[in-house]
C-alpha cells in the first residue's frame, strides 16, 4: 500500500475504524491503546488517532476524503527513512 506524509501544520486525526498500514514499531507502540492489530503490518484505529506533521504511514483507500488534502504521497525509500 502506498505511504503518505502528513503536510498539515497542525497534524491530522484519523477517525476510529480506519485501516492504517505501514507504521513503524515506534509509531505503533506510541499509539498502542488506540490501535487493534489486523495482521501483516495493518492496524485498525479503535479511537481517533493523531499524527504530527511529517509523520509517514499508509491508509486504506476508503479513508475519509477530507484526509487526502492533508497528506502527500511518499516514495517507498523516503517513507522507510521518515517513518517514526
């Protein structure tokens, strides 16, 4: 799944029920109480989950449309370096 970088200065909030992919171990650990493991590096948000400007992760294509204007696509090599 493609990865995206948060470009919104105030960060973003991913709503509960959204499938999130490509989190680093550190990103997942910081949000452990808010995420449910869905296997193969995927997590489902149990509650609203915040991400700061510059954080990189993947999203399900069915994520709310309002989120897409707050994200920019990231190449895989850059995503691996920036995750966390």
